[in-house]
């Protein structure tokens, strides 16, 4: 079991298995018309914990999330605040990764 980048306290995605399906550092992953850049650098994750993700200066028509849950279905609300200070709330869920 890896000591870093573990997903649920002991296990992680296999770098070899990801590479076998062309998911490598710097690769672009497409899902339902949304493109994600698989990051370079350390193998780790971001845990959603109520933090603000600032996208100042970015424009777009679609907001996409790439993720997975651990120990069952995981989810919560995403609150998007627009330039005019209006907000919109969305429900986001991720299936268990395993």
C-alpha cells in the first residue's frame, strides 16, 4: 500500500493502470464534451472541505468536476458565484472509486 497519495487510507489508483488507458501526467482527459488536464507533479488529491476555488478571469459555459468518492457515494452542494454576485447551487456526487 502506498504511503502517499492513498485514496482511502491505504489504497490508490494504479499509475500503471492509468497509463494503460492514456491517463498520464500532462494528458488531457475528455468526458462528455468536457476536457480535463491530468496534472503534472506529485500524486495526491484534493479533498472537498468547504473551500473556495477562485476562477477570477476565467470564462466558460460549462463547469466540470473530475473525481471519485471513497467509502461509498460522496457528495455535497457546489455554490457558484457569478460576476454580478448572484449564486447558483448544484448537487454534486461521486460514486465510490473502488
